[in-house]
C-alpha cells in the first residue's frame, strides 16, 4: 500500500512515538484495562501515584474582628446572611476541634492499650521462661544424681573386684551412663 507514515503523516524519520488508534472505553473495566495497557507499554517509566488529599482544616478565627454586629434596630437585609455564614463557620470549626480531640483521645487510649498488652506478654514470656528453666534444672539434677549413683556403684564394685574383671565392667557401665535419656522417660 502506501509508505510508512508517522504522526505528521509524512514518510521518513519517525517522530519517536507510534500513532495509537483512538479507543473509547465503554465500561469502567475496559477503561481500567486501557490504563494498564498504557502503563505496561513502557514498564521502566514510573507509574503516577497521586498524593493523598489534604485533610480539611477550618479557617482560623480572626484575631481582631473590626465590624462587630450590634443589636441596634434597622440593620440592613444583608447583615443576617453575614451573621449566618459566620455562625456556620464557627460551628464547623468547633465540630472539627471536637473531632480532633476525640481522635487524639482514641489514639492515646490505643497506645496505652498496646503498651499494656506488651507488658502482659512480656510477663507471660518471663513466667514461661522461668518454668522452662526450672524443668531444665530438674532434669540436669536428675541426670547428675543418676551419674553419681552409677559412680558410687562403680567405686564399690572396683574395691570388691579384681583389676582384670573391672576393665571389662567399666566399658559396660560407660554405656549405661550414656543412656540417661531412656532412664528419664524419653523414647
């Protein structure tokens, strides 16, 4: 057909980007798909992430009010609207301050609760660690007592028997000394 044309419809050197057909999304899912396709065309380019919207903050009250409304009769018809707007703004500001103080109270309560939970968890951990250490010490003591009783038996057997028979018996007793796990109930 025709020669390769580019964005400016002239043959020759390309302008950098290829012309993309215009596709109009008919559904939100299709719109999302098109956005993803556009992002995936150039994966090296960072995706735009919008900033979080700023939290609404009321205007600060004026430090000095120059036109104070009086209670005199004959105020103009527009004065009521000015008063109404000022009143609405002040109520919004007070509501905002109430909500912020409530939020700070809830945050403070949450932090205190987290701290209490952490202390309780540390206490439980220390108690269980102490219990494990106690059990471990009992096992060590039982093992040491068993070895001492075997050593006493060996000493009594060595003194009563001759030196020839004691060498053979010692080897058998050493095997018994290495098996306290069976004696302590382990399988």
